[in-house]
């Protein structure tokens, strides 16, 4: 991005940062993309009048996304587009989850078990060292337990609808992990077929 190049050049010029420009450009680009993603999602949730649902979803999904691993788009722009499409689908589908809560709970519990008992792995955009795998897996399990506990508490209160949002964050995290594992298997099979 032109803006990040300009900002990093100015910071180097004023000796705020060292000469390692690529590192700072990468960080700023990611930061800007996260802000753009959040603002777009906030705007879309405002249009469909479900900003509270979005905030509950993001609070529960962000730690899972960070520590569960799973599929990531190679392009930042594609990630931006797909993320916001998924958020709109989740916001619009909320009444469906609400009406089919028993099915949602069964699926979410199965996904919770799957995520809880699998180790976090690296993906096509980031490899993890052994100590990172152990650490990420522990943090992921704590996050899952907290989300499940809060979801159960909300389920038995007047804030019942928010529990479905927490459960869908577990489901989406599981889908992304399964998608990443499926792609890895496909790549390995293709590699093995070409190797023989």
C-alpha cells in the first residue's frame, strides 16, 4: 500500500524506527486491514441492526481464530471480502440459529469437542514451532471453555440470543480448521501422486 510505504519512509527519516522497512510495512498493512475489516463489519451490522450480535461474535471468535489456526486466504483483499461475506451471512442467519437451537447446540458441542482435543497446527501462511503448538493449544482450550461457559450462562437468561452467537463462533472456527486440514490432505495426495 502506498500509504504504509509513505508512513514507514517518514518514520525511518525521523529515526523513529530502524532500516528494516519490510517488517514495518507488513505490520502496518495488517493493522490497516484489521481496522478496515472491523469498520466494514460494524457498518454492515449497523445496516441490519445487529451490532450487538456482531460484537458478541467478534469477542468470542477472535481468540479462537488466533489460537485454533485454520484456513487463511493468501490475499489480504480476498480475506477482507470473504470475512465480511461470512459476517453478513451469520448476522442474517441468526433467526435461523435461534429457531433451531437444539440442532445448533448439538453441532456446536461436537465442534467444541473436536477443537478441544486437537492440537493447533500451522497453516499455509504460518508454520508453528513445537513450543508454539503446545502454547496455542493450551490457550485455545481455555478460550473454548470460557466461551462455552458464558454461552451456557446466557442460554439460561434473557440474553439467550447471544448464546447462539457464541456457539456459531465455535462452529466457524471448527469449519476453518477442518478446511485447512482438508486442503493439506489434498496437497499431500497430489504431491504423492506426482511423486510416483
